[in-house]
C-alpha cells in the first residue's frame, strides 16, 4: 500500500514555483510517474538549461492549480 499523489485536474504539476524562484516541482503523477518520468526529466532538464522544452510545459505549470478547484474554473 502507498499514497498516490494527484492533482485536482489529474494532470501533473511540473515547472518552476513562482513563489520560490529556482525551485522546480514535478509532482501529482497519479501513479503514472514511472511511465512518464523519463519525458518529465527531459523537459525539466530543458527548462533548467534554457533549451526549448521537448514539449510545451505551459499546460503543466503549477500555478494553474490556483485558478481551479477539482478541474473546474473558479468563478471568484
């Protein structure tokens, strides 16, 4: 038994945390981290080194979680 981390929208949070410059977060894989970990590692390496990321990192940015509650856009 173990804990499976997940985000409200089911999409991992990957990217720099705005409130902690230089801190790159990669969490919330909902049990799929083993399968998508290599691609995530490559994307994070690209972000850190300033290269064009292997995939568009914007859909994974951690800040998106401030705008929603369990996948629904907040009206506030």
